[in-house]
């Protein structure tokens, strides 16, 4: 039996990425090609991409599309994220968005390392050569969609729910930071909810492994949504000594603060309601804005938590460890019945029972 289990496990490990096509002279492919991926253990062995039947489009992101797929052999449902490689200097604005081999390699490298109940699981990775090359991630299907969609449907969340969201995201970050991984893109559309109401961190497209030399792409051109959650030291490293911030973990904490406040006020909180969300307004709100719009009704614990996350000086900002002990997260989770300090269960049941 042990042998059988071992063999099945090895089959899953055989999924590998053939070398990508050679980069063109204009390609920004400076890092090694994507390496064979060894995803964490999976209940189903997904050997062939052709075993997955596309059922629907779940969403579009920067560089790819996410499909709901059916694995015919096991009858399981997965999410298939397909990233298209940019092999040429594509100046055609009408062409679909594409990513570099470098970015794809980084995402695959990180997914191969992580295995936590607070992170969306990756079951397998495939590389295809169709249409210039694609990298396909077979992911755990998160039936409840994203926190972004939940916020659009519910506008605002209660402090109890926000506290539990914050706890799960911080626990995911605690795990990632312990593995020396900076997520770099914590925002509502990257926090996904499953059928049990559990919330998990997804999308490692701009993540980086500290000390590996592969720096996350913090370019703000054309990614306003993402920039909106970036910390002052990332947006304006000169003013906020961002270059001294060697690891970047504090930037993830800032993003948690923005998400938490957004969940309470029901809109992006660092620029005024109705204000045009252009680049200048964002820079001002992130780097210079001194007053946070926190509703009168917010509890002192909520205020204090948000202030510890949204401390502009990254050296003074709360750490993940500190915030996990904060009364906004800690006390509430010991008094609520459906979430414990270690479990992620039943967090966002409202996503299904609106
Ligand atoms: N595992 C999943 N299960 C269910 N839906 C998913 C899953 N992964 C992604 N999605 C859906 O697909 C959408 C696109 O995801 P993707 O990670 O490609 O981009 P994004 O995070 O929305 O944007 P960006 O790439 O700009 O960060 C998500 O917003 C979500 O609604």
C-alpha cells in the first residue's frame, strides 16, 4: 500500500515544463527558464491537460484567463489558470495580455514550494507550446469567487467577518514570509473564497523569494488596481527609504490594512469617495494622505489595527506576528464559534447565503 501511494505520488511529480522557446532579442527573459514543477501532494493525479474539459471562464487577469474545468478521470472540478508567454516584442495594443517567461517561472517556482490551508492549492502545472507558449496551473477551485466580488455584492462587511478575513490573510502571510516569500499583490481580487466559506491567498504573479535575486515587478504602468494596494516605500522608494527595505514583507502588511479598511467602508479607502482614481490621486493618498476615513462607528480595536498596518514608515509598521496578536484579530477569534485561531473554516459563509 505504501508503495502504491509512493508511486502515485511520483506520477504527480512527473509533470514538468519543457524548456521554453529561445528568447528573441527584445524579450525580457533574463532569468533561467521555468523549471520542472513539483506541486504539493494532490488528491487526484492530473497527468494530462487533455483530461481537463473547460466548462466556463471564471475570470481574466494580467496575462491570462482562469477557466472552470472538469477532470474527467476523477470527476473533480478545478480552476485552470492559463498564462500566455510573450515571446516577441508585442506592440499590438489589441493583442491579448501576455507575461514574460521570467514572471511565469517565478510564479511556478513559488507555487511548487507552498502548501498551506491559507493559500489556494496548485495541483499541477503544464507547459504547452500552442500560440507561442502557455503555462497552465491546475488550481483548487474556489467556488465563492473573490473578496472583490463579495464586496461588490455586499458593499460592506461586519467587523466580525473582517477580523476573520484579516486573521486568515495574516496566517497565510505568516506562512509565506516564513518561507521567505513576499506575496507583493494582496488585494481583494487575490483573496478567494471556497464553498466552505474559507478564504485563501491566490496569485503569485508578482511575488518574489527573498534572497533569490528575482525581484518582483513593481512597475505601475497599466496596473492601477494593483498599485492601489502598494505601500509608500514601493510607490516612492526614494522618499520612504524603500531601497533599505531589503525583504519587502512590510509591504504585504500595508496591503492587508488597505483591504481591511476597504471591507468596512465599502470602497477603495485611500482616496475620497467619487474622486477620480488617477495616478496622482493614488500617489497622494498612499504617500502623503494623513487622514484615514474610518467610520465613527468603528471599534477602537479596528482603528488601532488599521493604523498599525497603514503606518507609512515601514520600519514602524506592525509585523505579521504583532498583528496576529492584535485584539482586533486575536480576541474576536477566540470568542466566535465558527473560526478558531488555527482553522480557516466557515469564514465567509455569507458569500453563499446572501
Ligand atoms: N482558483 C480559483 N478558483 C475560482 N476562481 C478563480 C481562481 N483563480 C482565479 N479565479 C478568478 O479569476 C479571476 C482572475 O484571476 P487572476 O489570478 O488571473 O487575476 P487577478 O488576480 O484578478 O488579476 P491580476 O492578474 O491583475 O492580479 C479572479 O479575480 C477570480 O475571480
